C-alpha cells in the first residue's frame, strides 16, 4: 500500500529538483524589494575576497522607474528585459477646451467643420487614421457623413451610423501626406434629421468624437524615443483622462520647484493637448495607473542629465537626473523649435476707433448660412483703454442677401456681447440684396474682447418631413460689411480680469506667477502648462515680448493660487470681497439658492412676497444710480457650486489676483481652466466663478474708471459723459448742488442790487 505512495512522492521531487536548482531567487519575484541604492560601493564578501568573481550590477539612471519589479529581477539574472511593444497612436486634440473636457468633442448642426491638431514623432512607412464616433439616433445615416482631410489632402469619408455605442472607422493615409511634428486633421460634417426639418431639427443633430481613441495609428520605429514621442504619448494620456505621473526617488519635488515649472512650461508649449494633469508618486511602477503611455522620473545621479527611455511596459519615460551637489539638468533644447510657442488661440485685429473698418480688414471672409439654424460669432477687439458709457452709436454696415425661395418667418438676429441689437427679415423681397446700417449704443461694447454674433433661423418647408438636399446658401453676409467704433478718451478700467486672461490684451503679457504661490506643485504646473499652450508665459522665459495692445498703461499683476483654508493669512481687502463669503461658497453643506429674477412677473402686490420683492427692486434701482452692483455678491456666490473662484484684489497700480481652488486635490483641474478656454468663456469682472461644467460666470460691483489721456476739451466732455452714464445718481446730485449754488448766488446778487 505504501510503495505506490512513496514512488509518486519520489517522482514529484525529481521533477521539481531542476526548477529549484535553476531558480534560487524565484521567491524574490513575489516580494516587493526596496529600491537598490545608487552609487553604493560593493563590499567584498568572504567567498569573494577580491570582489571580482562576479560582475557588478550597474544600475543606470531610470532603471528603477523604467522597468517593473519583474524586469529588475530579470536583469539580476542576466537576462535583458524586452520592452513591451505598444501600438503607436497620435491622438487628435481640440483647442479651446479645459481639462476634463478634452476626451469628447461634439459637433452640432446640419453642417459643421472642425480642425484637430495631431503630433507625430516621425513619418511612418504605413499609417491609418482612426475615428471613434457616436451620433444621435435622430440622424439619417444615408444622408449623413464626415469628409476627412489631413494637412489639406482628402483621405476619405465615413458614414455616421454609430447610434447606441461608440464605433470606429479606419481610413488609410496615403504616403507623403503626414509630416513630422504637428499635423492638422479637418472634419467636414454633414447631418440630416430623419423625420423633421427646421431650426429645431438642426439643433438636435450632433456627433461626438472620442479623441482618446481617435488619431493616426502607426508602428513605432525601433530605437530610443525622442521628446516628440514623449509629448505624443503624454497627449494620449491627457485625452484619456490619465495623469502624467512624476515619480521621485530620493528627491523632494518642492526643492525642485523651478525645474518643475520650467518643465511644465515646455510640455504645455509643445503638447497639442495642452495641460496634462500632473501627479507626483513615490511608489513602484507596478502601482501606476493602467494604460499609462508617458511618465517622468526624478532621481539622484552622479551628474545632472536628461534622457528619454522606453519602459518595460512600453511607456515613454522622461528621466531627469539630479547631480550630487544638487545641480539641475539643462532643459535647453529639449523642445524642438518647430513645436515651441504652443498653439495660441487666434486673436482678432484691433479696431481703430473713428475708422470705418471692413470685415475683410479684420480677417473675416464671407459668411454663408447653409443650414436651417446657423450661428457664427466674430471676435471684435477694441483697445483695452477704450470706454464709452453713453448712447453715442456704433455703426454696423451690413451687406447681406438672401435666397428668393426662403419660407416665411426666415430671420437674422444680430447680437453684440449677447445683447440683441437687430432682428432682420430674410423672407422680405427687399432683403434679396440689401445693405442695412445698424446702430447700437457704444455702451454695448467694452475694452479688449467683444463678440458680434449672427443667428440665422430658416423654417422647414415642410417642417414634418426630411429636409431636401441643400444646394445653395440660404443667406450670406459679404466681407465688405464694416463697423465704425466712435473715438473715446483713453481710460484704465479696474478691475478687468478678462484683460489678463485674453491673449494679446494689454495685461496679458504682464501677468506673473507669484514666487512660491500654491502649496500644490501639481496645480501650479498645470496652470503654467495650460498658459504656455495658449501663448501666455507666466515664467517670462521670453524676455522682451510685449502684447500688441500694451500701450494702454496696464499695470503688472501677480497671480497666487490658494485654497479656502489659506484665506485668513492673506493680504485681503475684506471691504471689497469678504474672505468669509468666498470661503462659505465652497461649503459642501450649504444649499444652492437661485438668484432673484425681478425681470419676470412680480408676485401680487397685496402679499408679503410681493411687498418684499418690490422693496428689494426699489433698493436695487436706487443703488444702481450710485454705481452699486445689480446683484449682491453674497446672493450671486450662493447661486453657484464653484470648482474655483478668481478674485482681483490690490490697487489699480498693483493688481493682485487670487485663484481660490475648492481643495488641493482639485487645484490642478481648476488652474488648468484659467487659460484653456475660448473667447466666449473666459474670466471677467471683479470676481469670476468656475462651475463644475467648466463655465465661467462673472460678477463686478462696477468698474473704477481712471482717465489717462490728454486733458483736451473734447476729451473732458467724453469723460464727463462716461461718469454721468456710469453713475447717474451722483451726476444728478452734483447737478442739483450746482443748480442750488447758482440759484443762491443769483438770489444774493438780486437782493443786494435791490437794497442799493
């Protein structure tokens, strides 16, 4: 009975003996060993008196971070680890989006156009363009599609038929189309509603692009990667919502703050995806986020240096070695020249007041309306010091025409900074080829950036049937249209957050990051990177650069990043914006209250709510006469759930801007929005709130106006008109005082003459 048992046991031991002999350190693969110490002299043991019987293991900078623990064990056994081969993907990136919004890009309407950036390390032998899309079920696939071109060369088209789940289409890219570095992928979208026709149907059409899985796919070339490939992989992580991990071994990140900020400036300037979400880690690479394609490693070495390596998991790793004496690596030349400078948002030409300027001179071409609901916004830039609060008119000469076959109730709505100024009929026979002069008050415009919006509404004919193919434009606005902005004396307006976060504005090149600002280094790096991506250098690495509108006397401003619990230790003017009010806006247990809308129908007069509403309305109207804000700050703040608050403090000669983040672990996300948004979504006013959906909302108690021009008679009349329009209550009071004084003088003169 026992012999078969012993025979089986013996056979098992014989089979296991070769494995035991060949793997004396196999248990180490299961135990996370501490990181080997660099530059540690080897002490000879008794079995090796000279220390020469076995070759010493040399660990190069980056070996700890570039490979997983299993790879290190393989290296100890003398077997070189083979890095994983990952499919190369140069992702598409959209401009003008904040962090967290880069992954999905939505295109609306019957016709849409979008240009995406794409960074390619090298030109591959074979490449394909992959597009991941999801469309509304209202879309008719037989009449919908997307025409794709790369660097101006058509490469094909795809049918929009992915309705329930995101689907993928792959197009081959012909040789000679791609170039090393930045490339442009253009998408022209055509969408048709399957049932209805008209503005409502056009508004309900959309297609969403998943940019984290869209882009040029290729096979990476063998060999060591370069910095361009690192930026490509970092962009892919940013699009997918993964952080750019910075691993530190034997180094303290805060002690390397200047180096980290300079690196963030370089990454933001070169990466097409803008600001990544930086994250510092001290754990092993096997604990890194799944799917990471790029990371940064900081470690101590004999000499400072920079290298880029391929990790064991296929990721591209930027290794920064710090010298023994604390010497920093030189980052000069790390970013290729063809990638430097970021991708700043296109800024409009500055309009010269008093000069009739055509749309063509401002860089705008002909506007064609080819869909039933079409809106287009033209950015208008006037000098930052321009200000007119009077009703002196701005003249807009609009040369437009419409098709002779438009259905009834076709309209064109013209807006200036969101305010409607004219509603033009397009179904009127006189509008077939017309030129109209539109006048609106100059107070609708303000210094720096403005928006001129045209909205076309073309009803369906019929409305309950799929639209017929559009063969010609419904209406068009010619580039010969022009605008005449009246002259105004030169002012300095304070506060004006928009001037500091608008590329090309007077204060834009003079916004400086406060030394030592922000305890969360990752948040400060995100702000520096996103600013560099839009052309704003907070570190002023390019000395001598000036903004095109820099002659308006805009003062230097410092920017500090804080959290609500740090407000008590700041140089803060509570008389303007109480710090307790700002801190309370971040309280999680408070209720969000809606602002009181006095523009709607008021409650019945003979009720408690009606009396309170009318009394509150009276106080607000009375306060507006003396320049008080229309909505109290506390009521305004409590109507939002902010991700961050931007407040301008200081004096007109030394402005100070505080970026108050909800909490430290979300500071990087908040600061990434400061410079990453478009023309219509930027901080403005005295206080700006960033809500959870990435939108900015502005509040101001009314600007403080400072006249900086020549004291001419005409200029002083304009100054008096501005003050009278901005503060009518004070003007009325001053007029009454002057009238009373004049009356008293006249009365005294008359009574004195009668006595004589």
